[in-house]
C-alpha cells in the first residue's frame, strides 16, 4: 500500500494505491470527500496545468506601494487628505492583498485517462509526486495484465487476441510480452 499526502494552503489530498483501485481523500475548509477510482479507469499520460501568478504579485506590490504612498502623503500634506478616504483606501487595499494571498492558484499534474486524477505538482516535491505517479502507472499495468491476459478453456482466440492487442496498443505490454502471451495461449489451446 503506497500513499502520497499533499497539502496546499487549506486544502489537502491523500492518494493510496490499493489492489484494484486508487483511493482518494480530499479535504477543504468546507468539505471532506473520499472516493475510489478503479485502476483500469486511469491513463498513462501526464499534463501540466499552471495558473500565471503575475497578477497576484502585481496586485500585492501595487497595493503595498499605494498604502505606502498614501501614508507618506498623509504625513506631508495632513490637511489635504481626508481621513475617511484614507481609511476606505486602506481597507480596500488590504482586502485585495489578503484575497490575493489566500487565492489558490493551480500548479498541478494531471494523470490523464478515462478518469483524470489531479496531483499538486510540487507538494511535497515534484520528484516525490512523479515517483508516486510512476507507482500508480506500474500498479495499473500490473492490474490490467492480470485481468486481461488470463484465460480458460472457454476463452476464444478472438477474445484473447483482442485483449492483448488492446494491452499492446495502450503500451501496457511490450512487443516481446505480446508475442509471449500469444504463444502461450496458442500452446495451451493445442493441449
């Protein structure tokens, strides 16, 4: 049982690889969820999604400069600046700064398949996240191999060949494994 725990701001998520599924637990300030995704519903491709944080930095810097400038002006020209307007500006600027700091920006890795799974890219570190994703891929391939390469006396050649062709196209098995599975099936059917 392999587990990855991630925390970003007030949000957290925990992934656990089990026999035939990936268990996902998420928690935010307002809700807590726990669900499972079957391994056969996962894919093998990665996509990176990130939000540009330039506006966040710009708003924090701009509001900080505005607060500083207004404070200096209030000391230099005390009769020119009304206290009510200064208070309103301070509250608005601090609201913008706090909102910018608390806003969650995405910096995620998506494991893309029939069901997408979203991981925080660098929580705890990008190397640990990628290593865990690789473990998920290995567990998924192992599960798919076990499920789709087993056969019995009622399995037709067409059914089995369709399964191993699908596994090969999805890059779950290599060309050599494909040949081995095919030969093993053909040999078993002869006996």
